[in-house]
């Protein structure tokens, strides 16, 4: 923490991926003039040709029921347990929850909540999805939910929109 504070107090320039992150640096006492905002890039070529719909649903046996997708890392700040609770509150047993992402410390907690709520039969954990498989998941979802707390610049919602999914 001390080394980090020294870095922030020094003359170095800092990169932020959004104005929200710039604001976080400002709250830490970093002068705005020392922070340069460089948004995360999006490779539009990755979305061409258009993703073929249905492949992800078929691969995971989801059929034609409504699919709510979370795609991202499983960390506490991503609040995936809150998403599971929200799915439970829908009282819609036809809705499938898909959790796609690598476990970065919260996977066991997410699985416990899913089991405790009785959502296990309609929840699919895919692990990390990359490349076209990631885009196929985004395209086949009915809605992508990104419940993270204090997200600086989430690419997943933008990628979902590029796949035609709200």
C-alpha cells in the first residue's frame, strides 16, 4: 500500500480506461492532469462474419427457453450471487441462468448460492469462453446481465450489443 501511494504521489502519468476510473484516481488524490483516458479497444473485425445463432444453445442443451447470461470473471465485485438471487425472485422456472467465466475467487460462493436457491437444474457453468464461443454465448442469450459493482469500463455489455443482445 505504501509503495502504491508513493507511485500515486510521484510524477508518473497514469492511464485510465474511462472517466469513471479517472474519477477514482482523483479521489485518491491524483491530479486530473496526470491521468490520461485511453478506452479499452474493441476489435470490430472479431464480429465479422456475424455470429451464427443457435450453436451455443445447442452445445449446452438450452433449447428455446429464455437465457440470462453472465459473462465475466467470478470475483466478489462482479456480484454474481446477486444475479442468482434475482433469477430466483423472478419466479420463472423456465428461465435458464448461464454463468460463463473463469473462477477468480468467487466460484464456490456462486455455486453455493445457486444450490441453496434450488437453481442448480437450470444453471449452466461453462467456465472461461473465448473467441467465437464467447460471441456465440452472447448472441444466443436473451439478455446479458452485468451486475458488477464499480465497473470501470465493461466490454461485455458493448460486445453483447454488437451481437444483437440486450
